[in-house]
């Protein structure tokens, strides 16, 4: 009589390797015990944009890049950022994860109020809510809300640029990032 090794079991007429059968259940339980889902634990700001895309946006060589998967935690929020530096411009991507969607919605509402320096125009098709913003002649970007996450694309320029052209280049990058959030 042929015997089956101990770590192999027959379940529903299939051989199952019991060493790996519970990995998904254990991982899900671990994330649930610390208040995160598997997707939330994996996404950092640098996961949302590639350096080639940043190069296409700022249209100059990337001199310095802060590629990291570090998270900072403070005031119940989890932060990560990714920054690309050129000679005359830079791009910062900031991802903030709030404890719940209502806290993120409140932050989005408070953060998209027009001031003497910043103006916002709301747009559809990027997350649940999104706004294109301008700050003088040197700062432009998008702010996006999706669930309990707040995403900021912040571009800075040392010389005035055509914000319409920038907006056309930036929107597809933000749309892709919003899908990944």
C-alpha cells in the first residue's frame, strides 16, 4: 500500500499541500488583527508613479529621486511620499491613508478651499473626488480622494510654464495612480 507524506492530504479528491494551505487565511487574519487589509499594506506613494513617467511630466532629466516604501504614522494617519527632482522642477507624490473614509473626506474638503494663493477646480473621473489646483505661476497639481485615501500630485517649477499643457500631461498619470490606490 502506497502512503501519502504527512504534509499532503486528500481533500475533495485532490491532493493538497498542507504546508501552504493556510497561508492565505493566516495572512488575512494577520492584516485584520492590525486593522489593515492586504491591499492597504502594499501601496506606497512610489508604487503609484514610475520615474519614466515623472521624466515625461517634468521634461528634464531626473537628478535625484527618493524611491522608498517607508511609511510614517502620525495622528492616526499613514503617510508615504515619492519625490523626483530635476534642475528647474520637481514632482512630489504624497499618499495619506486615514483611519476611515469620513476622515479622508473631511481632509479633502478642508484642503480644497480656494485661498489668495491656491485655486481649485473640481473634476470628474479621478477617484471619488478630485481637484486640479494652481498656486501662483510655479505650483500645479491634483488632489484625489478615494475611500480612506488622499492622494496629492504636487509639481513645482522655477519658471512659469503653460499649466494647460502640464495638466494634459499630468491627468493620465493621476488617473493611473488613482486606479492603483
